C-alpha cells in the first residue's frame, strides 16, 4: 500500500458498535439502516475535524463579548453519495452537513471486477459541470472492495480539476487490496473507514465484510 494514502480508522467505541451491527447477518433491515446512518454521521464528524473551513468571530453574550469559531460559508461543500448504498451513509452525514450540495452518482455493480477491469458504466452522473477550487468534496462509498467504482468517480472528479487533497472518502468498510489500488492511483487521497479487512474473495467481495450492503440496506 502506498504510504502516501492516508487511511483513518477512528478508534471510537460507537464506530465499532455500529460496524458490528452491520456485520451481523441477523441484524434486521431497519437496524442495519440505522447502523449505516450512524457510521455516516460519526465518520463524517471525524473527517471534518481538521478539514472543515472555519473562521474566528466575536459575539456578544448576555454578559460580555466573547471570541468564537464559526463555519466559513464562503467555502462550499459537495456531498457525493454513490448509489444506492451510499445513501445509507449520507442519511447520517446530512445531519452534520445540512447545507452541503448533493450530487448523486450510480454505476453498475463492481462485484467480480478486479483491478484493470474496464470502467463500469454509469446509470446516473449528477456531478456538476464545474467544481470550484475551494469546494470540499466528500464521497460516500460504504464498501471499498476492489474500488473499481470509487476509482471511476475519483477520475471523473480529477477531470473536473478536483485534486485528491480536495476530496475525502467516507466508507463503512475497506479492503486492503482496494486501498492498495487507490494509493497507487491517488496517493494524496484521504479515506475514513470504520475498519480495514484484509481480503477479497474470488468475486471481489470483502471478507469477512458485511455482505451485500445495498440488499441489506433496502431489504431487497
């Protein structure tokens, strides 16, 4: 794995709790959706810790003046939930970023596709024609296995002039092979995940993983 790729696994017990519920095959669909949303909320909170633009202001309390910090509205944020399972993470993240712009993208399943496979076909590409250089971009991809779909989105962003340092990826679970592929192509990328699993099986599924995120999220 490229040592330049920054992968952050926050050591928070609540993140571990919600991930365990996602892994458990007996977790019912409503609770699975809640767990995915909670991971989206907590991981987004962690991703913004040293990244969200802010500025110092002075306010008047009922008793005296006080210096404080507010989010800088001049630096916009763009959220990109990768359909359909990325909506589960975004459901929680939107409570942290209620004013973020949203662009949905959807690609054919990357199950069974390894590194070097043709780029998956898009069935929805809602990315704007232009993304400003001060816009912070968060991509929500619950499972980074072979990373085929994620690489396609990052390459689309790169074509729009969005560099890796402008982008952060939020993922419930990542696999070491996919992270290696990402690091070789986007060495300045930062990714936040609840855990890193070591292996992919013959169908490029994360092992032990959590199964089919989309099927379990929507009960299909």
